[in-house]
C-alpha cells in the first residue's frame, strides 16, 4: 500500500517483498518471542465429520476466554455460552477476525488521525478528540462474520472453520459516517466510499485490505464510526481506536483500526470487493457443490438467525416439569417479527416471548416454557424478520461457506 | 404443536430476569488510553520429514493452526487453495514447492 507509516502506531512485523522474503522469514523468527497459550481447556465445536476440537485461550490482550481458531493473524470465536448471558456481548468475549498479520500493537490515542480524502472538497485529518466533539450517534448492532458457522457446512469448505460464535453484539458509540463525509464535503459525481485500517499485509505486493460502500449507503445515517463499544474504548484486536459500523451488513465491511476513508468517483473494483467476499447472486447465495458459471455479487446484508442458548444438544432434563427454553435471535438487516419453536420437525410452530428490544440490528432474547413428556425430543427454532423473511428448513450451500442461516435445532431427552 | 408441548405455557414473568443490558456512557467524557500490547505469535511448525516446503512457505503470513483446523478436502481443493495463496495473496511460493505443499496437505488433510 502507499500510505506512509505515520506516527501514532507501530506495526511489529516486517514488510516482505518477494525478493527478501526468505531471508526476512528467518529474521522474523528472531524478532518474536513465542508465547504459548495455556491449552488445558479444549472445546468441541461438533463439526460434521469431526475435527472440531479447539483450545480455549486467554493469551490475547484485553480478551477473556476465547476459542482459538488461529493465532496469527487472530481468529477468536466467542464461546457459545456467552450468548446466554445477555444480548450485549462483553468486549472481552467479542469475536475477532483479521486478514493480515501486520497488526499495530502500539496505538497512540493522541497522535492517531482519521483521514478523509479523495472526491471531497476538503481533505480532513481528524483526531479522536475531533470526533468526540462531533454529534454523538449510538446504535446496538450485531457484527457477524460472513463465514460464521462455516465449519458446519456439508460438504465441508476451506476457510476459517467457525462454529456459531463468529458473531457478537455491542452498543456502538461514535459519529455518523454521514456527518464526517458532510464535513469533508462530498463532490458531485462521487459514487462510493472506500475504507481501510492500520493493519497491513505481510507480503508487500498482496492486496491491502479495503472495503467499500455505495455513497448512498455510506450516507444513510446509520453507518457510523465507533470509538466506543459497550461504553468503553475498543480492545486492540477489535479495532482500537475506530471501527466502521455497518448495521445489518456482514462484518467484512466493519473495517477495524479505521484510519482512511477515500471517496471515489466510480465503483470500487479492488480485490476485496471484486474477488473476495463475493457470493452467488441467487436466493440464500445457494449453489450446488461443483457448480460453476454463476454470477457473483459482493456479500451484503445479513439474513435472520436464531439459536437456543440455555440448553445444549444431548442434555437430560426432567420430564413433565416446566422447562425454560431461551435464546437469541436477530433479523439480519431489519428487526424481528417473531421467533417460533417446533417439536415436530417443522410441521407446526409455537410462538415464544420476545424480550426487551435494543433496536432492530441487535440480538433479541426470546424465551418460553415447555413441559416435556418422557423420551427424546428435538426442538427447532426459527426467526421471522420484520420484512417477513423466514429462516429456511433447507441448508443452502456455497463454496465459500458464507451466509449460513438454516433453522437450528437441539436434541435432548426427558426422564 | 405436538407431543410434549401440550401444556405449553408462554412465560410472562421472566422478562429481564438475569439479563443485563448495560447502558453506554461514552461521549463527552470519553477518554482514550493509548495501547501498547503484545499479540501471541503462534510458533507451531508442521511435523514430518515432508514438511519443509509448507514450513518455509506458509508460516510467514499465518500460523499453522489455520491449516491444522481445516477439514479433510479433495486434492483439487488443496491445489486451488495453494494457487489462491500465490495468485491472489502473492505468497512467494516457488513453482517447485507447490507440489510438495499440496502433497503434504493431501497427506494430512486429504479426503480422496
């Protein structure tokens, strides 16, 4: 990338060109003191065909117990029991996903600047204090990886082998993206807005991570720049000091350590928009394994999902006694209309009670009480969003393992 | 709905119980602490006499766990993955190392 290294942050690793790559690899080995995560605790994500065992790690700064999917660059999954504890995911349990390993480990809050440039009347360089002085905007929104639940696809597909915990929900505080763009003054003819952060690729020639929104989307009054999550500054690995928040859209757009906003006078055809994070342009992004030749589009809005959080498959419960079932749901890019349960494989559905509403982009808790008869039971949980979109019974598939939102189920026995 | 939900009772008294929703208090008084932290590196290597190519070519950009957590996949999928690393992500993998890497991946994570 061309952005010069500015004061305000330090990236620990080296930039490697193809030429000095092998030599530098040896040097990198000396630069880093390996740190071992205590791997006493393991968790099994129950992935189809096995191989779902993962260490639970506490080795990452500002993070509590997380499921270790990859150490460098970090992929940390939120343990599922966290979702039973509240609709807001605590910052130290919020999932983590990075593309490139050159992540600044020192960020100076005073000298950090967010640059706004490109097709604007005035280039801006805003400090954190400048942003805090602007009108405050706040929203609760789910941040979900495009590939959340990828490990559950059959046939299996390559990529981060997430269970269902590559999602989290927080109250985001900051400024509207629209207000920042207006302050710079978007010129006539602007089409899209491109975002990038402080993280950098290890191989210099590799594509710098950048994502774009259409200008209209960027100015919708909901897309925002957050300097706080759940009332506190962001943990480093969740994007300190600034993160782009795109309510209702997949996490790939929620650029971490956001320091550069470029207004473009055309569509963005950079690698991360045109080649990566594209989905089949079909309902539920579904194609058949081996299928080719379909049209693709950049991944975009999320789909409704729902989960049981207080009972795990395989549980044994008391028969003919009240049993509370509860969980979380979210509508995707809109609110929740209802969450229903079925105990007959989806033939009939019963409503659940929806609890406090933190806004249409938030997790929302559902709860109900049943009295199970003796024997084995399977419960399906299904969210219908405010636009009438319903989670499907059928598992759809695509080769990237994106956008899974099939109806989930749990099995338990009562005696 | 069915066999066991006959006495289905909609819970009406559980709203809010045991469910904390914190209120954010960020603006105006917002103060930022500069950060200087260390991230774990992940120094695990691939095992085996045939692991030289994968160890030498793949661990600069990501730790080994990314690979070791992958499911068993057909050889052609592994070939495509290695090619993606070279073509899209510019991993400087020499042509002569490609087969050794794919062979290793197919040996430890092959499905065909």
